[in-house]
């Protein structure tokens, strides 16, 4: 079966003042439609570089990248990105920020009323209808991040790409948004690639966890299949033997194998 997103023998080299820097080498990763994949690893292992390559924000030095059977050449509405920084425009309301993305994708084929309906539907999906007309300075950090997710979903992307979307939030807000993200993915059947440093987040959300080796010249070290039934309840999983097994496997890779490599 052909993968929805394919990375075959992908390499990335940056030219610096000190000479060539090889960030990634021989990255092979195939992601199926509707799959939730997390990428985890130590700082400098190329996690965000992989995401930026799939987003089309970077051009790979070597290898092939495909989305839905088409070569990835630059950014496109089929791949929406959610960054750690929500990047909302302060002079626009929540609706206005979402509508901005909707107009970029559907502006030449839908009426203003139809696009407004799309924006409101996306905000409803992240439970923010009460904040439609609020400005970014009037809402919390967690709400701002939900607007960012709504803006991405409103584009109806083929893939949702998330670069540590909850990393700047407090623990309780992060847990709440993780739960919401699971509900949204179940409702939309979105294909998701998420970069994270959080082991528990990766195990809770993912179908597979891609563990990267240390940089430079980082590559895929191991891929862990997380076969926990859905829907997943975090309180029930706290004492679940399978959950703790997956958590242990990721920690072992990150710390024991990391130290062996460093030695």
C-alpha cells in the first residue's frame, strides 16, 4: 500500500561559514492516511528539519518527498503547520485570524458567507465559539494555540504538521489541549506529524513514534508502534502496563542509547 506521506533516502545539508553541515542523512519514513506520528529526539537531531521539509519550507539536498503521490515542492494548502508560537495577528479577531487562512485556500471559489461559515465551524471544533469576536490580547495562551489549530484545520489540509504545539503551555493547559487534539483527530481523521520533546505526549497521542538519532547527520533510529486502543483516557493509562512499556522503550532509546552514542 502506498504511503500518504513518503520520505525516501532524504538528506539535508546546510552551507555555513564553517563549511557544510549535514543535518539529516538517509531518512526513510512512510506515513499512512489518518495516522498520527510523533517525531522525538534530543535537541539538534533534526526533528523540526524533517517537519519543515514535509511542509515545503525547506528543499531537501537529496532524496524524495511525496504527499498524496505528488512531489513536495514548496508550501501548499494541503499541508498546514502549527508552530509552538501561535503567530496570530493582533489586530484581527479569532474569527479574522482563521478567516485569513480560509480566504487563501477558498477565496476564488466560495462566497464571503461560506468562508465565514468555515471559520466559525473550525473555531467550534476547538470549542472557541464564545471567543469568535475576541482579539488575541483578550484570550489565554492555550486559547491562542487553539485558534492556531482552528486556522490550520479550516484549510482542510491533507496533513497537519505540528512543531511542539503545546511546548510553551503550562502542564494543565497542555493536557487539556492534548485531549482536545485526540478528539479532533478522531472527528476529522487527520494525518498528523508532530514534533515533541515530551515522551508522555508522544505515547498518549501517537500511532507510531519516530525516534531520531543524535545530530549532526541524524537519521531515524527506531520506530515504535503504539498499539493502545482508542479513544485513550489519560487517567486510565497512568497504570496501564502497555502504556508504561511504550514509555520505557522511548526513554531507553533517548537516554541509554543516547549516552552510548555520545560515549
